[in-house]
């Protein structure tokens, strides 16, 4: 058209010939490749060659980090000539049409902003990392992530782990691999050699929906993971099961650099992520005594589902939600420590608890508060059940020093099954018998007796003694404050038998009196108001 410059097209065969000749030279001289584009994640050998190219270009030995994306491998490394400086070197994968080539650039200065200010502590030797494991790391990451849609690696970073407590410090070198799809994400971490050490599936659909308490069939898997990872020795002190997973608290010493001021114990967490070591717990055994340990195989972890059903029946809570499960050997029980399943149910804002032994047999329960009957240790109707518990815990000859019945509990001073030959102090209420406090020096000297010495003291006789006390001192049975059973009364039995002393008061510190009885109902001594 008029006014426009004219263009002339060279013959197609002439351009193609020259272009092909130039491209051929580039292929020979600069490492061009012909074919479909290939990312570093698809060409794991390319990661190894890229790292080697960067190490050679910069004389790199000590690195702060190695970052890998689909088209780039970058290393932030110590400047070998100015060791207080860190530079960034990049190996980039480029393409034009079907032609691909790798290009190196650097060094570019890195502005440091380290939480752990010790630069040398943040650095690691590039030779300590097995870059040839890249293929294994990528395959394992995708397999562990198990995303619903096709997954891809979005990034890989290799650096030392950072700890913030008790002060910022650096740990082992880990690969951190981020796996993604359009709807999910996961993170897999390995050690420097490519062995998986941690998995985070919180961003996966499985992770978001996971509820261990609704999937109790997975408990044996958790127990086996602990046994495989930690061992089958008696090192557990508690296993707590919540919707998130299982927390395994051990008596093993925690030697993490994070925890240097106080003694700590190792804790492991199992979930869909597998078994991971987490922040340890403070070791309180020096102040509160050693907690009895148990081994993971001391019970059948597949019992859980059946025990939950039994708990719902025992507690009368068929529609309750399972709130928690705990396995431990409580040291506050009266008898020798034994492994217990503690099943906690929740319904209508209230909780009920059922206890089972390691074989699944019932040990006791605590009803929701709205359904609990008020416990009164002085109630004659409650006495037979209380005496049965005392007998089961302290049935040996001459084991009991004193039993005192109060309005809300019963106090028992008896030989401690956990410490032979020593007296212990225990409380009995609607939840059972638990150790509480220390024995009075005055009680230590009391003559001992056995449950067999109380054979005649049944519910009927207990009621008769209370009624007789009411008539003798002129105060109603409702005013009875304490009932003391033992051989240490100021007015002892002439025959050396166990006596029952009943006290009553009109009001606290008000007008009152007491009567000491033989169990058969004969009066020993009365103190009238």
C-alpha cells in the first residue's frame, strides 16, 4: 500500500539452513537439549549436575540453604574468600520452543537476617547432603502425601532446622518437600541422606477429616509404630488418645538442645503423619515420685472399641460422645499400680468416666454429676460397699491403723501396698480409694487391725450404734460429725477389740458429745453434752 515500507521475505530454505547451523553450534558449545521441556523434579540427575555446576562455579563448600523449584536450583553459600558473607548462585533451566538449556548466574549478595545469629551454626557442608537421593525423596514424598488428585512437587528446600527455645539454635540438616495438587497440600521432611523423618498431612483432605476417636481401629497401628520406633521396653508412663492422635509420654531422658535448664522426658505423637518426636515434658519425678512405667504390649490396643461400648452401658450414656481415652498406671491408687484404661464420655455438657484393667475387666466408674448420689461416709447403707473396697485394698492381717467416716469421704490409714511396711493415708469417696496426704505421727503408733475384725459391723449394726448414740447424748443422728473405727481410742475396749467412737455436735465447735462402743453394741465410755 502507498506510504508503507515494503518488506522482502528471504527464502524459507535459506533461513532454516542458517538457523539450524547456529543452533547446532549452540548445542555443541552451551549444552542445549532438543525435546519437550523437562523440570528438575522430573530430571533428578539434573539436580545433582546443577549442584555440582554451582559448587564448581563458586568454589562452594559451606551452604546456608539449597532451594529447588521446577526450573531453578539455587544455593545460598558462604563466600570462600570472605567467610562472613553469603552469596546466592543460581542454575536456571531455560527453553525456547523445543530447545532447552541450563544457565548459571551469580554471585548475588544475600542480606542475612538470621534468628540464630551464629552464621557458622546455620551453615552445613554440601558434601554431607546426598543429592543423588533426590529421586527417592520425591517419590517418597508423593507416596506419603497420597493426595486424591494427581500431585506434583512445588518446592524443595534443604537447610538446618531452627529451634527457638530455650534460645534460637540450629539443628540437623533436613530436606523439606512441599507436595501439592489443586485442592490439597502436604509437607514431607527427610534427613540429609533422604530418610523420612516427619510428615505433615494437615493440608490434605484425609488430614482435615481425621478423628482418631472415630477410627479406633487404627490404635493397634499406632501402638505398633511406637514399638517399631522406640522399642517394647517398659518406658511408657502415659498414652493419651484424642481426636488428633495418640500422645506417648515416656520416662526416657530428653536430650534435645532445646531443653537444657530442666530434666525432660521424651514424648512421641502418632497421627496420620506417623510417629514423630515432639517437645518433651518436664521430669517431675524428683518432686512427685516416679510414675510406674509400662510397655506398649502390656495391653491389647484393639480393646478400645469394645471398652467404649461397655463404658456407655456402665455409665448409662448410650448416645454419649467419646471425649478421651487414657492408658496409665495411676500411682495414687491404694493397691499396687496396674495398667488402666480410662474412658471419658461426654453428653449434655457432663462427663462420665469408666475404668478397665489391661484385660478389659471393669475397675470402677464415675457417673455424670447430675446422676451422682451424694456420698456420705457416715451413711449405714454405704458402709458395706465402702468396707468391701477397704478389704480389697488392705485385706492383709493387721494392715489398718484407723478408719474415720466423715460426711463427704472416709479417711483410711493403712499399710501402703506400694511401700511395704509403711503406713499410707487414703481417701474413699464415690470415685473409689486414692492416696492423699501423709500419715499423722500420732496415727503411726496406733495398734493395727484387719478387715476381719470388723465382721460384725454390717449396715444394720452401724445403724444401731448411731441410733444408740442419738439416745445416749440427746442429739439427732443428723448431727453426727465423725465415726472413728480403731484400737487407739482414749477409752479402749477391755478385751482389746476394735471400737467405734461416734461424735455429734449441734453446730461446728458447739455443744456436743461422744460415745465409744464395742462393735457388739456395749458402751465403753460416754461423754455427754
